């Protein structure tokens, strides 16, 4: 599969270019989401793509969308547009990394669920003993398993800026109590189902971020779902609380950037070939463990 850093599709209007996805208007009711091989760390897009990354994100999201639709419908209209539109040359070039989705109005909060203490949650806990206003037991260490999964929403920051953890009350003031409650309860159900499934396959989902939208007045899941970009994936057999963990996700790149004292601001430094290769291998390993049947599709 060809490595893709940026796309241009003749005849389709580019609606937005996110950190990873290029979004096009397919028709009045649908968008074409293209998962490129771009990688962002600390909310900064790296100059070097990760080969095959977009296909992994697409395959894994499609897998989870199908598996969780009994909890909540999602935005998927066609997960294989290159197969259903064989005469569309653009779709053929995007095989494995493009999906057609229903348009929806995004819910303007990030729905983060944490089952373990890591990342910004660990930093906040060290300062306050809480995350997003939720008091946690004293004496927890980095990467410790929480007594129960917690919903820790954040703002949706523009590209290049950092999301900010907020309390449930702040999130409810932004989107309304009823909607915030539905988002929280649904996100926790999705995480509970996914984390149990993943643990049986050797992966701890330490935390994850869901995106929700409104279509025809109903709440749906949008964007991506339970991928190495939106989650922290750790190996079950290597988990040891008390410090950082080995991972199947882009934390590997974050750790490298921290080791060279990167200031977390653009422009990002060039990544060494070894870091690029190992990151690609980690993404593919996560897919093979969680959704092994997708490997047979030959997308990677």
C-alpha cells in the first residue's frame, strides 16, 4: 500500500483536513473520510508519515463500529466504497483508508474514558488527587488500574492547540445536562465492552476517546473508534504499575520526542527511520490481535 501524507480528490470538495483525516463532501448527505498516514503527537502533526497507519485506523474503527452498534448506532454508510463504486478511480486509489459516512452535527466535547491512570490524567491526579473534578483514592501510582472506569471529558481544541480536561458540570453547561449524561453513560458502556474484549486478546485499553454526533435528532458515534490513535493500548503481560508502560500506540513516538526534549510546538522534528518502522509495526500488531480477520483483506 502506498504511503499517503495528504490527499487531493478531483471533483470532490475538501471540507476539512484534520490531524490525520482528510474529509470530503461526497454528496448532500455523506462525507468521505480518508485516514492518511499522518501522525500527531502533543497535538502537532509530525512531518513523517507512518506507512500503513491509515489502513490500520480504518480497519480497526470499522471492526469496532460493527461490534458496538448494538449499544449505539454510528455514522458508517459504506466501509468499502472502492468495492461498491468500482468505476470511481479516486476510491480505488484510497482502498483500505476511505469510508463513506453520514453527515452529523458533532457534539462539542471529547468523551474520554479512563480505566488506568496515565497521561494528562496522571499529571492532574499528582497535582490535585482528582481528574476532571472526580476524587480518586489516595496513593495511586502511574499506570495503576482505577477502581472503576471514569468519564473525564475535555474540550475540542482547534488543530495546533491542546484539549483541556474539564469537569462533567462544565461539559454539561456546554452541551446540556441531558446530552452530556447520555454521552457519559454511552462512552462508559462502550469502553467496558471493548476493554473486556481486548484484555482477552492481550491488550489493556488504558483509556480512550470517543467522538459523538447528532443525526436526525439521535446520538451516534462518529470519526474513529478505539484505535491506537484515540487510545492507549498496553500489553497485558507487560503491565506493571508504577511508571510508563510499553504500548501498541503512538505513545512510542511521544516517548521518543520527550527523550530529545521536544518542546511540543510546531514545527515537529523529523522522526528517525527506526522510530517510524517500529511505530508502524506496533499499529499493525494491535490490529492483528484485536481484529485478525482484517489482515486477510490485504489492505496493509
